[in-house]
C-alpha cells in the first residue's frame, strides 16, 4: 500500500491550528458511529488518507482503490438534515495514460475552494501525479493534473502523502522512490504567472548511511519556512529511519539536516511512516511503526525538542505492545488538543486485535498516560485504520479504516466523547 493563492498557506495553517489545538474534550466514555461503508457498487475501497472538513461541515477524502476503474477516487460526505451522511464521488481516477491512479494521501483546500492531492501511480509516465479538483459553477468538479512524476533518474516517483501550501501558494510534498539514488525526494511545485506549475526537486535522499531514504509521510512547515518530515529507512544506524529538516538557503537551494536517526536499541522506535506535528513551543511529535521498550517492538510515540545551543533531543513518550489488548503499530500521525493531549490510531491491537484509537495525556510529574478510546471490531465495524484523525468543533474525532465495514472495503467513522 503503499492569484488567489497569496494567502493559502496562512489560511491552511490557521485552519489546521484551530481544528487541532482549540478543542477540549473529556473522554470518560466513547461512542463510535460508522458514517459510511465503502465498497458497494462502484464505490471506493481502502482509504489510507486523513479527512478534511470544509466550512459547511462536509468531509472530503480519498480511497486508494475502487471506483469504476479500480484506481481510487475522491469523495465528499455531506451530513443530512435528519441524521446520517450522503456520499458523492467527485472524481474517479482512471490511470489511462493521462490521469493518475491510487491516491494514498489526503487533500487540502486553497482559499477559493479548490482541492489538491497526489496519486501514487498513473499519469503520463506511470509514476504518479499531483492533481487539482475545481468545483464547476453548475455542479460537479473538474480535475487537472498539475505534475506528472517521471522515473528519469532525477524526478521523484510514487508520492505517498498529500501536499502542503506555503504562504505564497507553492506546494510541497515527498516521493517515496525515484531521484538520483532511487531513495525518494522532496519536491516543490510553483505556480507560473501564465498558468501551469513548475516542479523543482529540493532534496534527493542518498541512502549513504547518513541520509534517510523512503519518505512515506508528508511535510510540515515552520514559521521560518523550513520543512520537516520523516523517512522510513536510512540514517546513521542503517535502515531504521530519520527525522529531517530542509532549510532554504539565502541564495537559493535547500540544506538538509538529519535531526534524529532512529535505532533498534530496545528503547527507541524505528520505521516512521507518518508525518510530524508541532506544538505551540516548537517541539515535534510523531510515531514509529516498530520499536520501543517491549520485546516485540510494536511502535512508539516520540517527541523531538530543540536544544538551546542547537540540535534536537528525542524522547519516547509511549511504547506500544505492552501486553494483550494494547494498541500496536501506529502507521499514522498525531493530533493535539488545547490541553496538550495527543490522539492517534494504530493498525492492530486493542480488545479485538483490529486496531485502536488512543490518547496520550501528559502527567504533572512527568511522563504520559496512555488510554485506548476505542477498539475496532471486525464484526461489522471498520478495522485497521491507516489514516490520522481530525477534530470537529465539538471535539469529536473522525477518521477512516482500510478494511472492515458492511462490505469489508473500509469505513468513515466518528468517535464522540
């Protein structure tokens, strides 16, 4: 499984900040509701991407497979007046030598309501695309491919995550393969004055026992315009992954710095496959699929804190796999609430071994307390979530599962405190 753009980045950043940091909730008990079951007829199948809301409360996302061509789709879920949700397919990917196929990343809006995302395959070179969906005046959406990735020894291939905007309307993302060393790239797409977009490869991962390789997660920007992300492999310990920073140079170009190399040492996590988030003081949080203090090594939540004199300090906040019923293998990223609690999902584990939603709460004396808010169950429920969560204004959590549901092609779910 693998213009009106000048205020886009600021709007996007503020929107994310308001959703993830201005929510407070008390999770004494939880209730899960399946909002949509994928798979019936020509519906999508297998969502690995996080959802987004528009200002009217509609949800948008992608599925990796399904649709009439089985190359995935972009969907919208609209709440009904009397309860329930209605799904609308905005675009079916075709992988016909022009269109993309198999989107694995989430979507973002620009200031005018256009949607942007990536496909891991398809396009004119068969190596993936960046696309835009524009709403039509009379209804429906028009898709435009902004960039076709090219397996030419320079460009990246197979973008595994979505894209982000900066303050002037440039798009940034990662490719898990391709580049000069076939170990992945970080790219920028800049809008041209006369229309169209220009791609620039900002960094090619080198797989040289120092640099990372295979970035599966998306990127995050800080206020100074630096980019941060993770790689699933590489680093000074060989194959265990990294956290990296890309800083723009004054005269052009970008400088990469590895902030942390993960290590299979019985304490640290390894193999991060999700992106990072910032807290209000500039610390970074993320997950690893494997590693930690327990024997099997089934994943961690980590924090990277900048040092006063330079460099970063990593701390493992929680290790998964402590025993029967614990959450295990977090493939997805985290979100924060206003009280500083972290929320995420795991692909396996929980009461039924079908995945969980978990919460980490910072303790007054130090350390973090883990609570499982929900355990997915294959008996009609969705199972195996591979997408990060989002909050609504009332503090409910929304996400997707890759499998399970009424037709076993995954679900969209809501968890209410």
